């Protein structure tokens, strides 16, 4: 199966590359290209077929479904792997909303809770919680938006003290994040999926707060199968999932958590992850993901972007 590792567009200025996306800045717009690179523990780990297409098209679906809550950065979607977006000024905070206590990363609340901590991210947690349990209500656990290395935990108090953003804007981010999570939870529930947790990113465009990056994707969220969750939780089994956690768990089981050289992803795991990404897209949207394993994806992207020249 073909994958998009990166895309070089001639005639445009500098290419910028994040962990999973490439982008170009053209006037007040960004050409945002979702590649098939996959990362975890803030490390690039390999390539997953159709991952970029799923992230781009699923984000496009969610941006449309939530535009009444907050303006987003989408201008157009000229290709399954590409969005033309507003070139907003990034707010360097990831707004992580959690509905359950779970996770294997350093910023998850589970690790701290299991060590005996009961005040995490400045939030007091009750006694008696166990892994994968639903929280009394969704909570916000913000982190830094690191350019390099690992994201770090933040509290509301720290954000305001460091003046990362004004109190007025941050409280708007909190309010909007909870509304987005509520909307996502409702739509996922109808598809038989639990939206476990997710992250939102915001920017400022023409003086207004807007939603940027991606929304409710297998990269930015955890998704569990609703039908089997209660039984598996009672049996202390891991929930069936449709997200990147499947890959994170494999790495943890093989002794890797972000430090040193990561082990190579076996082909069998690559196929499983690809199937999960496609499956969650189709379950949530109710649409079939149109794929073509023999197509030259890079050539298609360049052809669809000729309209920019």
C-alpha cells in the first residue's frame, strides 16, 4: 500500500513539517497536508497507510459538525489529504478534555493517581477510581504545545501566571472545549463509540479565537467500543479501541515509552492500525472511506493543488 511520507510543492516558499503534517504558508492561508507519518510519545515512529486521509477527512467532518460552537480554520478541502486553512496565530496550549481515567503517556492522570496523588493538574480527584473508569464529569487537563520534546502539564493558575494567554481568552477556551467534547460525545455515542478523551488546539485570527489543527481523530482522541466497555471494565480488561492507544500499548509492552531508539513497527501491526483508523472514520461519519492502494497519492495531491498556482 502506498503512503505519503512527505510532499514537496514546487513554486512555493519554505515547507514546514510537524510530526504528522507538512504545510506551506501562502499569504494569509496555509496549505495543510496530512501525511501518513505516525507519532507517539512525541516521536515519529513510521507510516500507516491511509492515516493522513482519515485524519483530514474526519477533521473536515467534525469541523462542519461543530462550526456553530466556534469558528474554525477551514477554508476549503481540495484533496482528501489537504485542507486550505486560515493562517492563525497559534496559542501554545493543548486543551485536553478527559471523560475517563486512563492512558499510558507522561501527561495522563492515571499514572499520577496510581502513585497516590489526588490533586493532579490542580484538580482534586476522589478516592477509589481505577483504570478506565468514567470520571464524575469531564475535566480539562491542559499541556504545553512543545515544538520539540515532550509536552508538559499545565494548570490554569500556571497558564495565567505565565501569561500564555489572557484570562478572558483562556476561560473562553475552557468553555468551548467542554462544549466541543459534549457534542463529540453525543455524535460518537450514536455511532456506538465512547469518546474517552481528546485535545483541542486554538489560534487567534483577525482578533478572534478559532479552532485549529484537527478535531476528534484517532491521533488526537481515544475511542472505545461502547457495546463491550462495561463488561470488559468489570473484568478488568482493556477496552476495545479505535485509536492510537493500540500502538502506544504495543510500544509500552516492548519496553519503549519515548526515550532512546524506538523498535520498528512490524508490518502486521501497521495493517491493524490502518484498519482501525479507517473503521473509526466509517463508524463516526457513516461514510465509506474511498481508497485506492494502487494510486499515486502524491501525484493526485499535486494535481488537485494546481488551483493554487
